[in-house]
């Protein structure tokens, strides 16, 4: 695998990045992300008339001296986000030497650290079939991160993955942060409903599509009989020649384009990550370039 | 259709073997991949396949199966029976000398053999072939066979003959064959066209030949320029001929000419004059076009002057009347153009035999030497005293003012006749001399002019055997030197004194080549163009040789001292033999031809091998295309 693995040096580099939040932050706890609601941060926002019962410590006495009327100073609120990461743990992600599983875990771990660094809560879920399994929830603080990171190694990539069926029944929060779906999206199963659902919950959405180098540029030639790792009943049998390779390239373009276009139509972010690409490039080039991070 | 080796179809077992190999070799490689989603999705983007492309995967197998079938068929060796396609064939091959004429690097005989091979190849099995070779007046049977290969061997056995064969013999044997088997198809392969043909097919192998000839090469000089002209003729058809002129054996063209000639018509032409070539030794005029009969495409002309060039010493003093030494004589020498005389004049005071040796002719004009040269001819003009070894005596000068009219001899002996060549002996010019020297003759001399029976001009030999001529008068004191006959006589006397080895250098094949045997000649050998060497008899005064070949003959004359001279003459093809295409009256076989066709068989399997090769190539192309598709 190219590029740096997750190590202390890379994590320190990650600390220079910051998540760009698009939706209004509606977290329960104070945090590091500015909210559009008024709160108790140092950031002045506006004045309003004093109403009995208001905190008198926030009355602007300078304004009272000038206008002889009580005005209350309003400040912007800063909230804590809850980043929820969904990892596709189907067999297609982990089969063979493609390295999609490793890339998915590394990406998830890096994103987790990024959120932790911003004093956000992070929950990581693993999707098996139509079920969501919690890897850990509400993780907060670097100590907790380093204590929980080993859990990533416990993810078993097996079975299939039905993203919408898994996410729709789950608790996804409302307007309180970023939802990240990491998958290869190589399925006819519905994923659009999940994105619609998350968008409806006012969550920022990032879809990370991970494809192996072999899937992007297949090297197989001649008469091949491919079996699907998730279901051997699915197979593909052909003499792979130039025509078929051209059609395959078109299929890759179509498949990635379909996910990308749908995400963009829902104002969700999308990023194609080759399994052999370095994390540094993924985070510092692509995510920054896409405007997900800054 | 039948098969020679039906067991060959066992090779068809190769087809199931091939299919099994194909199945085994072309098994799909099974592989589990993370997801077939993208591959399956790619079907949507695959171009619609044509019906041909749907069998593209097995095209190679189909081609290989066809190859196996073709191989099995080739081993089984199919034999097709074709109705009424076989017959008896008789080929009579002309073996006359003209069949050895070469055209396009091939003799007519070889062309005839090829024609026969073509006919035999075009026949089917079941035919018989009889080959006769008419190389003499009794044509020989080369062989009869029903096997094509054997027939070809018979043809290969035929060697060129150079006989002078008439077609009567061929006609006779063809008639015998035809009478015996009226159904036989007779071919007469020859180089003659016949106006009437019956029951025989004439194959004229000379039909398409081009044939040109050059003849009558003439030369003319103007100053140092040489103009060469000649006649050309085309025996085959109208043509544009390119001609080249080569001088003195050089391979570089001295001049070229292009001449339009009509068939059968002689056309004269001349090359542009060539500078500095008047004293050529030999020249060659050649037709540069391809020619079926190359023998008459070139003519070589050797200069007679170059052969007849002589060194002459004239011992003479200025005349008492003040004229230059030997004035009249030298003028006459200059006027004679049949020989070239390089003469040197010395005064009697200066002359000595030791200092002036090695000349071919010594002329003593008004002077008598004390000693005669032992070699070379001698002329005495107006002798003044006796001289040793001359075989004549000086008896004193006749009184001045005699004004004698000299009498021409009436002797017609063979030795004196050459001296009167081109002189009208019936009415010769009259010759008067003021005075003359009376001479006594001690040996046989040929007397040409006399006065009152006194020999005044006579020829013979001296004591050394060399030719001697005596003019017993002063040339400055006679009007005779101004007559044409006297000049002709001087020329004949020069020829007598220098008996040239060759009088001509251009001959026609069949001519007699006369070679003059000179005094002291030891041997004469003649080498023909083909390399045959013949020694001629040198006892007679003239050695004769019959020219039988076309080309350059080399003549080597060796004298008793061991010195030798080489001469060349050119022999051209006789005009009547220059035409390569001859038309004869008829070649007719009497009798009624019968239909002797029978069923023939065709068992050539070359087409199967070609089919196999083509399909194998196509299979290779398909393989290459598949490999290209997989790149």
C-alpha cells in the first residue's frame, strides 16, 4: 500500500485540518463548531430587548447609558458534532488482495481522529446485510480514541451489504453533524434512500467509494469465468478482449458517476478513493480539494 | 470420383481429437473476484455483436477442421473421371540444325520441348504419348508411354542435332502413324510454317521470334573522318532497330543509329561520320535489339589497308633534268590506295645495305647496288650496271632518241595474268620510251613489255628467291607513266611484289578463303569461330579453305624464321539463310481422322495443398487477430 499508514506523524498532520460544516449545528453539547443559534460563545452576534428573567450578566450597560434602555447582548453558540461513520463490511470489500477493506478502515480511522481532534463525538458503525453493528459510539477524546482504535481490526468483512435497509431504521441524529458512508457501492441494492434519509435529517453527508486497482483497471485477459465473492450464483463468463475492456471502462465510469451524481444532487459530498492510494493524498488533496476539509 | 487410398479418411479421426484439444485448451479460467457487478454492468455497454462475431470464437476451430478434412482428402487421393478427355498423342520434334537457333536464351528445340510438355500436362491420365525425333532422314522413336513423367524423361533425353533434315521424313513417319491409328492426334513441332495442313497440328516455335540482319557494310573516308553505311532487314515484322558501331575492338559505341525498317525490305542507313577513325583496323556494326538469329546481327569489317601496309626503300638521286628523286614513282605510289606504302628515299651516296636493312621492297632507281639484299623484293629502274644475284645482265643502254614504242606481251600464262588485272589486253595504252637498257635474262622471267624482242619490263625472282621487277627505262624519259594502264600495271606489280596474304577480309559462309602462300612461308593455320583449327597445305601458291561457320576466322601465317602474323576475316550468314521463319507448302496426312477419345482421369491434388496452405494462413491471421484483441 502506498503512502503513510496511520501513524503518529500522520495524525499530527491531520490535526491541521478542520471539517467544513454546511448545515446548522444542532448538537446537544457545547463544542468546537459554531452554531447559527445564539449561545454562550465569545463570538458577539446581536442585541435584543431585555425580558424579565434574562441573565442580567449579559445586559450591555454601555448601551443602557446611551439609550437608557436595557439591551441584552447575544453571542453565537458553539456546539459539539456527532460524526457517524458507516463502513460497508460486505465480502466484496474484503475479498482478495484488492485492499479495499484496509483502505476503508484506514480512512475511517483517520476521519475518526479528525473529528475527535475537533472535540466531536464519533460513532462508527459496521453494516452487515441490513443490520448496523456498532463498533463504538459516542467516542470522545483522544484517550478514548487510542483505546478504541483496536476495534477496527475486529471488523469482519463478510456477507452482503444493504445500506438503505441498514441505515433507515437506525438513529442517525438530527442536524448534529457529519454522516460518512464508506463502501465500494458495487451493488444494485438501494443506497439512495439512505442518503435521502440522512439529508432529511439535516446531516452533512460524505460518501467515500473505494475501488481496488484491479477494479479500476482490470488486467484479466482471455477466457475468464468470474464468480462473485458475495454470491457464487453470480458469475461473469466471457473472452475478455478489447471490446469488453472498453465496455468495462464504460461500466466503471457509469457506476462511479451514478453514485457521484446522486450525492451531488442531494448536496452530499462524494469521493472516489482507489484502494492503493495514500491517505495523505486522500485527505490533503482530495478531501481538501472537494471542500470537505480545510 | 474414386479414391486411390480410402484409408486416408482415417485422418478424419483427427477432427474429434482436435475438438477435444480445443475444449481442453480453451477452458475458461475460473476466478473469484470481489464483485462481478462491474463486469455484468459492462454488458450494457458492449457493442451489439454481429452473427459472424458470435462464431468468432470458433472460427479457428472451424478452419482447423477444414484443414484436417483437406489433409484426409489429400491422403485418400481423389481421382476424378472425366468423360472423353483422353486420347493418343504423337509428337514429332523437328531435329534440323535450325532448331538450334537461340532466342531469348533458349533454343528452338528447348522451346519445342516446352510446348510438348505443356500439351502433355494439359491432358488427363489415360492418354498415351509417342515422341519421335526427326534428327535424320529416318526419324527415331524416342519412346511411347502413358506416364507423363516418363514422357518428360523421353523429352529430356533428346539431344540437339545439327542435321540437314527435310520434313519429308517427318511427314512419312507421321503418315505411317496416322494410317495405323487414325484416332491419334499428331503434333509436328518445328520452325516452319505450312500453308496447307491436314490431320496434324503444326506447332511453329519460331513464330514469335524477332529476326533482323545487317549486311553490305561499306566504309568511306573523308580526311580523317570515317563514314560507315550498311543495309538492315527485318524478317519478322516492322521494327525500330538500334544499331551500334564499334571500332578497333573497343566495347564503347563509336556511333549509334536508329532505323525504321519494314518487314522484308532492305533499308540502307549510315552512321554519323566518326572523327579520327579513317585508319581503323577493324569495325563492327551490330543490331542492338534482341534477335532470334544473332549470327546475322553483326558484321565485322577488317581494313585491307591495315593488313597490306609495307615498308619501301627507294634509292634514287635527283634526276639530271632537275626533277625530284623518283618523282613519277612516288606519285604513282601515292595514287594507289589498295595498299599503303611507307616509303623512304635515300641517295645513292648515302645508301648502304648495312644501314638500310629490313625493308619489304628495295627500289633502285638509276642505281645499281654492289650487293642485293637477301630478303625483300627488288625493283630495278633504269639499271646502270650488272649486279650480282639479279638473274639478268646489263648489256648497255640503247642510243638516245630511239623513241621506242613498247610492245605488250601476248602471253596468257597463269603467272602473267595477274599482272594484267584490270588492263584491257585487247587494246592497251601505248607506251613510248626515249631510250631503254638492253638486258639479258638468265632465268625464267615473265616479260611484260618488249621492244624488238628485247625485254624492257619483266618480272621474276632473284638468286635469293625474292621477287624482282626490272624497268629497263628511265621513268622520267617516257610518256607511258601518264597512261592509266601503266598505273594499273604498277599497282599489279606492287601486288606481285607484295603478295598479300589476304585479298579480301569479308566473306559469306560457304565462300572459299584463298590465302596467298608467300616465299618463306612455313605454315598456315586457320581457326574457325567455333574453335576448330586446321593447318593448310603451303606447297601451292594459294592455300584454300572453305568457310562453313559464321563469325571471325583467325589465320596465323608462320615463316621459316619462326615469325608469325595473325590475320582476321569475317564470315557472314548467307542471305538465303537469314530468315528464321520458313514457309513450306504443305504437311498433309491422307486418310480420315477418327474420334479416339476415351475417359480420362484427373488425380492432381495440388489444389488440395493450396487449399490447405490458404486455410492455414487464414487460421494464422485469425490467431493474430485474437492476440491483438487480447492486448
